[in-house]
C-alpha cells in the first residue's frame, strides 16, 4: 500500500526511468526464477542418464536460481509489507 500504483522498473544509462509498470510487475522476477528453475530440473532429469555432469550443473543452477528468487521475494515482501 505504501508504493505508488505505477513504479519505474527499468532505467537507462543516465539513471532515468524508461519503463513504468504497475507495482504488481515487481513479482515477475520471482515467478521467472521459479519457471526457469523448474525447466532446469526437468532438463537435468533428461540429461542424467546420458551426461551426469550436465545434469548436476543444471540442478545446481536451479538451486542457486531458487535461492536468488527467494531473496528477491523476501526483499519485495519486506518492501511492500513494511
């Protein structure tokens, strides 16, 4: 409730906002990390029998990405809820 209805979400090289979106756009990044993590997990299972190092790298990347997504979500919730 403390955020304005429209917020800048992208800035140019001079630091000026060049994209304005509704505040719900803040939750796109955590959702994208969830989708990419799910995709990495599925592709890792596909590679597991043929090339295990690739599967482990995909799973490790998925874990790191989920951790970053959770940190972003926590920061957003802290920002929104106060």
